[in-house]
């Protein structure tokens, strides 16, 4: 996080006598940090410390001196300023995440309803064939009409409805076909609206995350701090949960259902062969990536979590 320059120029004792600092205010956080550093400079004559200074390696001369000459008050000050900074960053990360997601969702909804919907209405008025049924939808409509015809015959046979003449049955099926056609056209129109809305929302979120600013740095640093703060057992549990859900022996049906729901949401109707090819390639690639990350990344970054993962996965 970019540290703003504190606006106060007073010593530690005077600063302590004022009201309690607001941990939600960047200037108060910066002033508190400045006061702590100023006091430590006056007492020990050290240069200003940076955040997470206690993580310096043991081979560093200053780190060796700090460990040999342990100062309880100095450690408490470091822990306090680190906790205050983490608390401030956590709240800023939540605000920034809520802002980018909230604004993106509202913008996508507004574009789809205020711009796309009037355009679809105009297109449907100019061209009656707009949002026409696809070939697969026509086959599905034929099956529905055939089922309706069988229902009429069944009700007439058991006496639940008066028998209809051939002309009456044809007229009823024609009305049913028009109703089904209208439903499919409305479905195609809604699917196109969903595509516009989700495209705008996703583009805005992606563009916001590409911006190299202090808020994005705070957000990513907070997420990393939360993940790194988990225990080894919790890390191993999350890895097993994610990998078994996405890559387990039972995940093929889940991937197939997810692909069908995703494509239907946007009005696409891929063939079963296309879905099968997708399911047979994407999970395998993800499984290979997870294994590579566990073998290379996790063993290097957190060996204890890697050992816990192997022990839990073995049972």
C-alpha cells in the first residue's frame, strides 16, 4: 500500500495524548506509523523501518542484532503497527472488491436493459424472423407438439375430454405450435441479452483488475495474507476439496451439466460430441496443472502443507 505522508509533525508523547486514531482513515494510520517510527529513531537511533521488517533473513546484520538484543517494547510496537495496517488494508480490500463488482454488475444490467432491449424490440418489429428458432429447437418443438397430440388422444380415449375432429385437433396443435414458437423466440432474445450483460460485466471487472493501482495491490496482498495465514491442515483440506470437486472420478457429470447450463444460458446448443471433447480435455489439463503446482510450487513455498496434503490424501 502506498503510504501517504503524515500531516502531523509532533512527537510521540503529544500524539498519544490525542483522541484514539481512526483505523479506517489512511492519514491516521500513516500518522500512527510515523509516530512509532519517530519514537524508535529517538530511542535507538535507527533508520526508519519498513513494513514486515521482522521478515528479514537471519544473515542480515541488522536482523542478527535485533535477535540478539530482543526488545519487548519494540516488538509490541511492530506487532501493533502491523495489525493496524492489516486491519486497514482488509477493509479497503473489501470496499474495493465490492466497488468493482457492484459497479460492473449494475453497468452490465443497465446496458442490457436500456440499450440492448430497445434494440431487440426494434429488430423484432422490422424483421419478424428475428430471434428465429434454431434447428435443434425445431426438433424439440416437434417433440412437444407430438406429446400434446398424444395427450389429447389419451384424454379422449379415457373419456376425460370430448373427442375432437381432425380439424379441431389440427387447430389445437397449430395454436400450441405458435405458443411454443413464441416461447423459444423469447428465450433466444433473453439469451442474447444475457450475453450482452455478462460481457459488459466481465469486461469491466477484467479492466479494473488490470489497473495497476494501490487498491488492486491491497486487494491481492490481502488475499495472499488470508491464504498464507491458514494452517497447514486447512490448506491441504481446501486443495483436496477443490481438486476432488473439479477433477475427481465423479466430476465428469458435473462438467457436462455445467457446460450445458453455460451454453443454454447464452442460447448456444452445442452437440453432445463437442461437450464430450470439452469434458475429456479441460479437466485433464487442470489436473496436470494442479499436480505440477503441488510438486513445484507448494513444496517450495510451504513444505509442511505439502506433507500434510500427502498424508490426508493417502487416507
